[in-house]
C-alpha cells in the first residue's frame, strides 16, 4: 500500500479534470459563462490534486 500514497489524489484529480472539461464544453455550447467558469475551477482543482498525488509519490 505504501507504493500507492498519491494514487487517491491522482484519481480524484483526474475525475475533477474530466468533470470540469465536460462543464466547460457544455457551458461553451450553451453560451453559459457561469457553467464554463465552474468547469474551469474543476479543471484547476483537478490539476492541483494530481500534483499533490505526484508529490506524495516522490516522497
């Protein structure tokens, strides 16, 4: 289990990035800037979570 320290954060990050991309694209298609902004926030959160997971793996 010790070799999977950051895996949870990386998975959560990937999920948030996918969810964010979907919201961003739907917001773009519907011309809904609020939905696009939500999507961009989720993508940014996902990127941070993935980086945290990578940092945990490097320890």
